[in-house]
């Protein structure tokens, strides 16, 4: 399956991508390389390969919600590059 310029424009429109006119050919080549790679993957024999288990199919291990050792403010603040009034000091990002 080969992609032509009109298909590139259609894909760009549907995916809300702006592809400049001078980049249509390069994008077409990239799409064709991707499709060629997918065709190569389809040629691989996976008959004897067991499917992976999806994370959603596995039950989650439950644990008790326990309070752990807290009140280690000083140890945590030792990791900060700068502190002020017992808080992390960060650069101002909003004027």
C-alpha cells in the first residue's frame, strides 16, 4: 500500500496537523517507510508465541493503608537545593 500526496493532505486534515506544501513529499516518504516497516512486521511468524498478559486482566495486590514513619521534614529538606521558611525554594515563574 502506497500513500500519495492527496492521502497525506487528507491524513493531515483529519489529524489536525499542518503540513506545509513543500513538506508533502517528505511526509509521504515517511508514511511509506512506516507502512513498509509494518508490512515487514506482518511477515514475522508469531504462531508459537504466547500472548502477553494485559495489566488489566491481572488482579491488583491489596495492602493495608498504614501510616508510616513521618515527621522527617529535616531529612527531606536536606535534599532541596534551596529552602526558605522550612519549604522548598523554587524560582519564580509567574510575573
